[in-house]
C-alpha cells in the first residue's frame, strides 16, 4: 500500500533531466497565505534527484528556498554533477511558471551498505513517555478530512505528540528557550529516508518558544539535512533548537532518533526571525 | 596592504559567469599526497560567487567536495539563481581540466545592514587564556618560509593557539572526545567574512581527539558555513566537535566567536571516517 506521503511526493520523468510533481493541498502551512511546507518540497525534490542515480538515500541535502510555489504541477530539473561509486552529487531545482522556487544540492548514497566505525557521544534525546504527551489531531479530524467534510490540513499529515507545555507559546506561554519537537511518525505507511526529510521540517519554528521576536512568518533561507540511517519503524523522537539569533538571522538545529535509539537525522536551517506585522 | 589570504584567494573574471583563481602552494594539507585545504577552496569560490551580486557577505554557503584539485589555475563558474533585495542565491563550481572539483550553493547578503532581534542562548565558548595555549608556529619558521628556505606550509597560513592537550592525539593521547579548536587569526591583515570561511576548516579533524577510527584522511563530503557577523579584529575563539559517527559518516560542528564575544560562525560538515591504510 502506498502511503499518503509517497503519493503526494510522487514524480514522473517528463524529459531528459526533468521531472514533474504535483503540489497537493494538505501540505500547506499558513503563516501568510498558504505556503507548501519546506520539508514536503525538499522530499519531493529529493525523490526526483535520486532518480538518475543508483543511490537511494539522501546523505546530505541542502535546499535554498527562493519563492513559495502554489499547489499544482511543479517541474524539477535534475543535474548529475558527479556520479561516484559510493556517492552521487546532484543539483536540483523546483520551478513553476518558469520561476525558480527552490534550488538544491545533495549527495546521495546507499545507507544499507554503509560501513565504518559507529560511536555516539551525543546525549540521547529524552522525551516524556508518549502517553504524557499532547496529541495534535484525533481520529474524528482524520475521518472528516478523508470524507471531504473539512479542508485538507497539514496537521493531519503526521502523527505528532509534544511534551506538555511545548505548545504554550500559542497561548502566550513560551518555554523560554528556543525548543520544539516531540514524537512523530506517519499516520500510515513506512518511514524511509525521504520521509525523514519531511520530518526535519514538520514542527512550528523553535524560536516561538524562546519568547523572542514575533509569532509570524519565519522564512527558511536554507535547510540542510544529514541522514545517517534508514529509520526503524515506530515513533521517532525529534527536537529542534534555536540558540543564536543574530540581527534577525537564526539557526534551527534538529536531531531525530529512531525507535532503536539510533540517531537518524541531524538537520540545520538558517531562517529569518519574523518581522512585525507579517 | 593586501593580506596573504586576499592575494591567495584572488579571482579575476575571464568570461561571462566565469572567474579564474590560482591555487597556490602553502594551502595544502598532506593526508594522502597534497590536497588544497577545503576552507581555502571555499573562500576562493565565495569570492567569485559574490562578484555578480551587491551582497558581499556569505550568509550560508554549502560546498560539496568532489575531487582534489592541484595547485595551479582553477576556473570558477558562477550562476545567479536568484537576485533579491536582501539576498542573492548563487551556484558556483570549481573545475580544473574540465573536471568538477567543488560544487557550491550559497546565499549572500550584507551583514552591515542586517536588522532584527539578537539573542544568545548558546553558552559562550570558554578557552584557556592565550598565554596558556600552545603556538603552532614561530617567527623563525615564518622567516624561513618567506626566504624560500623551507617549503610553503599550511601551518603558517594562520596564527593558531590550542588549549593544552588538544594536540595529544598526534602522540597517541587523544582527549577522548571529538573536539578540536582554539584561538585563531591571520598572521597579517584584516579578518573578514570570507576569511571566516577558511577559519571554519582550519583545524585537523575533531574526530582524531575521540580516539575512534584511524588517524588518516578524513574526506569532507559537504561543508556548510553560516556567517552571522563581520568579525571584530583580534583573536577568534573556535571549537569544532564530532559527536556522532554512524557507519563511517560523521559531522563536525563548528562555532567561532570574535573578540567582542559575538558568535560569528556556525559551521557543520559531513565527513567520512578515515579508513585503515589511508
């Protein structure tokens, strides 16, 4: 069975070095108008970028967000820069109406055959148990969307559970530190290394919990995701942190761990703090 | 007066969208043969990439290292992907003999006019005082190189001072944690935001201090540098950390702070652990 994520990020080749996808409703976030989520666009682009290679896994991929595309067809240009035994280096570019929307550069490999030392000095991410966390959606909402009784919603694309207090910023009670995250998985289907790219951008901006700046549109300038391992199935533990805001520029560093307790993602984005009135 | 760094990373336009630089001896590191340092190549590329823009500062720049170029002339192709008011997004590619060596994607801006909130939740980097740190070179070495009495050496390109014990790995006494760094500045001339790109790759691999893996060639697959501020002049404090090694893939996260106590760089690279016999 094809998962919703797989369906919604599907691409087909339309020409030499050109693929086409369809940005569907239901992956949009609503800061100003309706903008497709950056992780969704990244995953769709990566699906096209790996096509000409024997390397299915994004090892490190960087996206620069130039302009917000609209729901509908989108073209993805793919250029192989270097094709090696272990890795392929690929450029990608999403464009719509002839205008570049996202430009990308990534190295792809095959994590199922990766060999070398493994060592974890990073403190494992400790989240409160699932049953103590807050669910973002319920089955009634899923049924209503599926039946067309409510509009497609980004909140329904993931199963997410956040530690108590993590969403306090939305009621004027930020945590006081730029942190955001929790348990996450697909509501349906298997999580793979393309899915992890979407997971790396699935939460509201961590800076909202710092109490600094506005609660508005925090545009991502650039997002880089390192994928370390094909994830074990089950809930993933994730945390995203913003520690340094410099004249409006801020990073958001993410880590994602799988159900086997292994680090599967390190991500970092550069974003712009929200501006008053936006 | 032009600094050695400025001279050695100079580029000139040779065609529409094409620049030429000269990789000079003295920026090579010697893991296997003689390979120009990745930060040096990044800085030279960035100098060309900003040329067609009104934006002098690399805000976030990503380099994928494909093959090691040789000292001598190198061509840099530069393509403007998007030219905006605040930022320009630029693709770059270093090639030699028609072969791509480094491919890049970066956003450039003007940090002198950046406006927005500033907040630092990151713990400031605490290094031992300069006088307690180990110098890597002395004036006699500098004079010998300048007089042509000893070959050009990467060690002389920077002034570096490392905390006691930081170089113990080279005598079989690693720190036990993947950390590397110290005080750093140019021996001559002003540090600017292009120089910071070189600073972000100026130390031996942090993984050598973990005691994990071999002391051999640790090839960088990808390096992303976020530059936050034009640095105050004087010694910079830097630290690079490797915490997670996954089947031979490892990150190296860097932070650089200036003499005013401000964060000026966040960097992250993805590298491959050294393999036996290399």
